């Protein structure tokens, strides 16, 4: 039996390509591919260039007096339509490259080559060219430096405005379809119909993801604090009113200076008659240039307005308020309008990075002391959130016994039913709480003993 003129094997593909005659159609399609490839590169680079423009870049643009500036700002004014225009145009161009390349390979490759080899060659070559020259290279260039992305943004601003106008019907359909889907998912999540990832699942994923290094424990703790950050109320971290240093508005200037000096606080609330009527906040730095004034100096003119927040406010929202209002302290009020306490920016940050101690903080101010690895002494006013962090327990460990209590002393008072006496032992989930000191109105100090084999620890 005579052999085929072109054997069906990969080893003879070289001879097949040598027999190819390049006609004018192939040259035309090759030019089309090159043009489309340049357009694809410009589109991919534009995506990175426009969406990497920072606020500082925009401020610098607004100072310019050029047409390119106006075009860039007009595109950035509707980012959803800009992105959809880039993606739609890029997909059309890529489809054109694939079709043109397919025509060339059909013409160039002999019919004796199996279809699977023909398909493999087309896919590998087209994918390689598109990914390297149409995606990676232009995006690396656009993200390399501010100058590069601004050059590309200026160059492509005009063509993209034209394309946005031409492709507006398709862009409008895609943008509004995506918004419809987002709204539906948001409503399902709000109504509890969408299975959302729980905080515990995220914390478990963090433990599995963070590599086992000498810093792993700190990394895991920091990431878990960030996860829990938006789930904590102001009431959980505030300083209760009985522990707040405050000034009566009727105080003399000498009393004010003495309070500032003794407390070492930079901001102190000022009240009228009772602590429920906060008049404002006095800043120690405002008093510096008046320290030599006589005792009858009218210090009331230095009082700044107070910022009030409810107990139920989430601390991530409070953090945003602190940034926008440029203040570091807020007065916490309850549902009846009374003053519950104060919360500071430092209190909020400590929920992420842990305890922040400055040169004025004494060890006893931390609210607890460690006797050994399993025994601690806490003040009754210490928040349950801080207790779980110090004892390395799950954040929800005390949920079954707190019944609305925010401090360790308040929870033990609920568990005992009455005000416990000194040396009273209270057990909860295998942990022993011994009352070391208690007054007629509150629990002062508690010794907490954790069994060595405590399984609730993280």
C-alpha cells in the first residue's frame, strides 16, 4: 500500500509549512491581526491607566487647562460605563483576532493535518499572542509609573469617549443588568435568603491561610480583629461614665489646670450640673498658652463642641466619623439621652492592633494582671471583649451568660443573681471566677482561673 504524500505525524510538520504559498489574503488578514492586536493592547492598558488614577492625579488634572483633561474627567465621571466600554470593545477586537487567525491557519495548514492538531496550534498561538501582547505587556506598562498611565490615559481619552457614545446601548444594558443583579443579591442577603460567609468561617480560613511563622500568631490575631471590627458596638469599647474624668463648668481655672495635670488626658468632657448635660470638650493644648493666667481666667471660651454618638453605633462607622469630623473623642449617650460614657479614637484602634500604651499608662490601667499562664486578675469594669482577647477565647464565648452585660463584673452579677461577697466562686463553661473584692454596688476585682486543658481557647 502506497504511503500518503504527507504523513500524519508531528515530526513532518516542518515540511508541510515549507510547501505553503502565502497569498494576498493571508497578508491582509495578518495586517488585520496586527491592527487588532494594537487596539487590544491599548484597551487593556487603558483599563489599568484610568482606574489607577489617584485623587492626587485628579487634583493635578483639575488645575490644567487642556482638552485631554476634560475628556479624562468626563470618562471618570461614569466609571461603570467606562469599564463596560473598554471590555465590550476589547472583546470585539479579540473575536476579530481569533476569526482572522482561524482563516489564516485554515488556508496555511494542509488538509491532511488532523483537526485536533489544527485546533491545538490555533488555540496555543492565538492565546499566547493575546495574553502576552494584548493583556500582560500593556497592563504592566500602564501600571509601571504615574507618567506612563497618564500618557496612555490622555492618548485614549478621545477614542474612548467616541466608543462610549457608539456602544452606549450595549453598555447601558450591561450596567443596568449588573445593578439589577447586585440589588437582588443585596435584598436576598438582607432578608437572610442568601448564604453569607460567617465570621467563624472567615476566622477559620485565616488560620488555614496564614503561614506558620514566628509572626503567625500576631498575624492571625490582627486579621481576626479586622474581621470582627464591623461587628462591635460603641457600648462594647467605651469607658463607662463612672470611670470618666470630667470637669464641672463651674470649676475655677486653677482646678481645671490641676485636673489636666493629674489625669494626663489631652481631652476632657465638661458638664453643667450633672454628667448627663455635657457642655463640650476642653483640650489641654488649648490651655498651654494660658497656663500663666490668673485664677479668674475665663477658660469657658476654650470649650469645643462635643460629638455625641449612640451606644448602638458600630465602631467602623464611628471610625469614619472620627476621620471626617477630625475629632478623637465622642460622648456616648443611651436611648434616654443620658450620658453612658466616652469613646476615643484610641479605643477604636485598639480593637484592631491591641492595647496601645503611652508613657503615662501604668500597668494597673490595663485593667488586668497576669499571675501565671492560667490565672489572671481583672477589674470588674473590664469589658467582656477585652477579657476574651486576654484569655485567648472565642469572641462569642460569653454570649450565653452575658444577657446584655458588657463587663465581666456585670456578667458575674447576672450569673450569681445577687451581689456576690468576697471569695464567692462562680463557674462558667469550666472557667472559675473568684470575687476578690466587691462593694455594695459593684464587683471590684475578680480572679479568673482557666483549666490547663481548656478546650475553648483558640
